[in-house]
C-alpha cells in the first residue's frame, strides 16, 4: 500500500496540476451545441483556451464573464446576465455551462442565486438549461472539476425514469483521462455486444478532430441535452475511473439506474472483468475478435516484458490516469520509483509503489534523479525535465502540445493496451540503441539466450 503525502513548500515551481474550471469547461464540451462560460477574469479564460487549443489543435468554444476589479468587488450578477444574453443571442446554444474561478469564489458570488434572479428577470429562460458548477481553482485539480460538472449535469437534466427501460441501453460516464479515441474504441466494443451506449460527456463527437460541414461557434458534437434526459431509461450505468463514482451515484439516486465502476480499462485483468460484465448484461458471448485481441495482448506482454522488466519509472499524471497506466507498467515488471499526482483520490493508496506525492513536476524531477529513474511518463510539460535528465520520455494526459494526434491515442481495451505496450517498449529499445553499443553487448535477454 502506497503512502500518500502532500508536498509542502512555498510555491509550485513547475506545475503538473491544471485547474478545476478547466476540467469543468472540458466536460461541458462533451455536450452538443453547448457554450462553456468561465465566471472570472478574461485572463483565466484566455489561458485555458490557449492550453486546450494547443492540445486538441481545434477551435475551442469558451466564453468569459470578463470580471473587472470593480465588478469583482461589487458582485458579478450583471456580468453573468450580460454574458448569458450575449451568448444566447449570438450562438443559440442548447445549454450554457457556468464554471466559477478563484476570483469569484473568493468574492463569494452565488451563481446559483444569480441564475434564479436571471430567470425571474427574463421569463423566456425559465426552461433553458443553465448549469452552474463551483470550481475554485485554488483547490482540487482538473479531475475534480470534471467530476463535479458531470455530476451537476446529471442532477440538473437527468429525469426520473418514465415508461419501460430500454434493455440494450447503457449509460457510460468516462473520466477526464479518456481521450476521444478511447471513447470511439469503447463505443465499438459496446455496439459489438448489441448495446446502445450514451456517453456523458462525449468528447469523441466534439473534439475528435473532424472538419464540420458548417461552422458553429458552440460545440460541434457530443451527447445532446435530449439524450441526457433519457439516461434514466438505461438498464445500467458504467462509470470509468474512480472519479466518476459520484456522478454514477447521483444518477442512481435520481433515476434508479444501477451502476458499476471500472477504475481502469488498461491491462489484462481489468479488461477481462470489463468484457465479462458486458457479456453478462447483454446476454451475448464475447465476440471472437476480442478473444483474438486478448491473445494478442498476452503475447505482447510476453514480448514486451523483456524490455520493460526491471526498468525504473518516474510518472506524473492525474490520479485515474496514473492508476491506469502505472498499474499496467507495474504488471509489465517496471518499478515505480517516483510517482507524483495532482489531487487526492481513493485509488492512490493502492498504487504499487512506496510513496505517492501530491505535488508538481519539480518534485517528480528531483525524485527521479535521486532514485535513478530510467524512464519518464507525464504530459508535455515534462520535456525540459527530460532534457536535463536525459531519459526516454513518453507523453500521456493533457496537455500534449508538441506532438500531433493526442486526441486519438487509445489505451483502453485489449487492443489499446497492446499498442501502449508496444509504444513504450519500442521507445526503450530506441533509447538503448542510441545510448549503448548493441553490437558489443547484448541488452535483451532473449537475444543473449539465442546467441548461446
């Protein structure tokens, strides 16, 4: 069992953590024809907008209430009111999602109260979906903002079940660590079992990198507000990542839909449990192609462990992504010598390592250096650290702004796990080829055995 500790120092030197409002805004982007709105200064929104644009390489719909110093002191109702009216007039969204920021949280703005006053002053908006989420950026992290937003969407829109439940309909609540590519892969898996999944949020429809026929200033795709309203008719809710348990519990409380949480979908045992559950609830056997993919994964683990076994790993990521990838690489024989994350989570103390720090990339770098790490995994902000440590570097999480295709990385399922193992093993092989003379000494156990 890992010991989880909070690093205490005067300031964050090289941030790993991203803020709650950014996580909340991204969750809203998984709902079709939606405009996320940050209640704060223009700078807060501009910073988040640039980060998401650099990661996804797409146009990002994100607006601000543009709080000035005077508005912050006197209260932000007029800014919120004007922002909603302007957004509705110019973009005609189906939903406006409002995330608070540090400056308005410190002031104590009651955004839920603002919305009540707004509806009273503007009767035309009585039934229009306006969702406010408290996401102070001075506490928690990106994952917390995502979790709160999905829960709030469910509490606001998802109705009590009416009529007969659809026997093949399932709700899927993916965590923020899942890419649009992951969601596409999962959708295919569900459909191959004869199930009809509804993803909330669904970034695979809005941030998957497609070019739309017509420009829209709001989100390009994702789950519709109407479909969210039908989630109470599903037979099961499947939450992916420990962060989604609260949202699944909210949906069960409101609509009586039972749920199951899968804390990870990267790895052999995790996927065995997932596919067995789908076979159980669908009444269908596991399709042959997934049985073959499982066999391929077992072979990939056998081939890859010669290169990953005994390798000392330094890794920094959001808790669910850390647990997902870190657990797989431990299964592949890697030793987790330096582990840093952004916020508290119940999965952290079950990581296969001695210590997990809630800290920053400076903490990750110092521990990687002292403990002799041989491989580094984190987001693109780790690139300067790698240059100093001279280690092979695999990018995961958000942001990845110095490589293409971040939205299409797939690590779920047997096939996604297999491809991740190959990518990491090949990176280690390439690094050793560059920094060692493989003609003089064999560094691969299988090659040594063959030479004997």
